[in-house]
C-alpha cells in the first residue's frame, strides 16, 4: 500500500489530544517574530483546526498530524485520539 503524506485523515481527539493541539497552535504564535502576521495566521489556523464535523471528527493531512501529535504518541502515554483510530479519506488532496 502506498499512502501520500498529503492525504487527509480524520480523527476524534481526546481531551489530551485537544490540549496537545492547542499547545501546538500557541507555539506557532510564540515562535513567529512578526506578531501581526502570526496573530492573523494563528487565528485562522486555530479556527480551522478546532472545528469538528457533525460526527466530532477533525481533519489533518498525515504529515501535519505526525508533526503535531508525534511527540506525544509514545508507549504508555495518554491517547491523543479516541480508540487509536485514524480514518483515511478517499478524496485526493487539492
């Protein structure tokens, strides 16, 4: 099986996963030297990422999901997604 890292996945974040996501978004803002630029784009990204669909799923590209949650997905840690389930969308990335 071949999977492109730009492929969209859907997950249901746990409360811990949501805290990891919020911390990641905050670090984007903190790491950017241009606060005006950072504020606008961090807010846009935040609004996009906190929204869930009607079933409670959030969408990420595979590489984005790995970047945000990879450091917190180790044996014995709290789960970041419900049931450790990742759903791969059939649609191709734009």
